[in-house]
C-alpha cells in the first residue's frame, strides 16, 4: 500500500530522513516509534506530501506521489490524517466538521453527507454530540471527531501523528479504543505514538527510528522481547523503567 524507496529529507544542513526503504502492506498496522527528533513525524508527513522529500520515491497504492501531474488534493482526500492537535473548525458543529470535505470534495448532497457523518459519529461514540461545537467537547471527544472526519472520505490509508500526546491521560483510552476498532476492521494504518501498550496489542509491525534512519523493524513481540539494535534495546529498557 505504501512504499518508500531511498527517501531522503533535509532541512537545510539537517538530514531528517536518511535512505528510508520501507513497505507497508494493505491492511497492515504499523507503529513508528523512537526517541524525540528521530524523524518519525517527518516520515509520516511525507506520505501525503505535507512534507516534500529531497530524494527518492514514495508510492501510495501504486502511485508515485511526487510524480508529474499528481493532483495533491485528490491524493490527500484518499489518505486520512489525524494530527496531534485536532484541527477542527471551531465555528462549525461537530456534524458540519465531518460533513464539510464530503460535500466539497466528494460532492455529496447535504442529506448524504449528514447520513455519512451521523454513521461515523455513532461509530466513534459521539452521535449525541453532532450539534455541539468543538469547544464544548473534551480533548478525547475532539480527537474522535477528527478520526470520524478523516474516515468520512473513505480513505484506504489512515495516518496518525501522535494522536494522544495532547490529551489528558484519562482521555487517551477512548481514542485508542477507536483506533483498535479500525485496526480490527482491516484499515491500513501508520501511527506515530508513544503508547507502547497500544503498539504491543495492535501493531502488526513496529518500525524503530533514530537520527532519521530506520534501525529496526520487527513484530511487537520480537521488538519488545528481543530488540536487536543497541538503540532499540535502550529504548525498550527505558520504557520498562519509566
């Protein structure tokens, strides 16, 4: 579903991604982890061209996303992205936040868009909040609305960039529960997260990064029990002692 081919990214003299070669299969749940500044968020943001790359190719569902003639809006409409900060429109109701892109991009009628939105809000446990505004919701509820909004476009891929890091601890579980449900339904997911319990439970594969490089890729069991690279071993040890 997603393929990185010798991807490099610089910010001036800073080499943020170094020769990344990776494949993510359709229906696979991949957790990207590593210390701060390792390139995790940069990596995930290259998949929908929020960050351009300097070298290499990225393919999504067979399409070279940096190729000539790529419609960037169409590309992004097929890749759901859930940010750290929820990025909801504060002046719109929850339902309208979910409906907007389906009406603008997918050209659904208002009736169709509302039906889609209500189904997805029900899925994330927020049908009763459809006419509320983001400012009236908790952080966990806002993040669940953001997930519903991303799902409204029926994307084959969902990307999560530290979706729980801005939440109070008691709200983390409600967001992870929605993500677990998506994983169980076979959604292709790439998630940057510090929630290692979630990674252990849900991931098909863990990618460990440091200094812009992928240093280890393994099943959760192998990663947490038998990490190979010294940096990965230290990362796992630090989690255990946290």
